[in-house]
């Protein structure tokens, strides 16, 4: 029987994934990955089977590494802000 990951490890992974998701410069990618992260970890929180929890944790670790690479690429080639985002430079 597989031992489930420690609560602190899951929370640290959640924080890292959420931080990475918020680092996207594109609004659509950023909101999508924040929502996806919240949904993924809500599912992990509700999981009772330790084997499925371990598998979900390992999958989330792999997804975090992919997400980090995508965030860096998006920051390099990200465009301007959209109309739905707050504009930091207000023109009068």
C-alpha cells in the first residue's frame, strides 16, 4: 500500500503551482491555469484512497515542471494587456 504524501508537501506543491500559474503574462492563460490548479487540488483534497492520492500528487509534480517552462516561454513572448485587465498606466 502506497503512503500518501504529507499534508505539508501537498500544500507546498499547491502554493508553487498557483504561484507559477499567476506568473503568466497572458490573461487567458493565467486565469485558465489558476482555475485548473484550484480544481486539481480540490479533487486531491476530496480523495480518500491513498494510492490515487499518490498518483495525483506525482502527476501534479510533473505538471508543475511543464507549467514552469510554459510560463517562462509566455513571459518571453507575451503581448500587451487586454481590456479586461487593470491598466497600470492611466492616460488622461
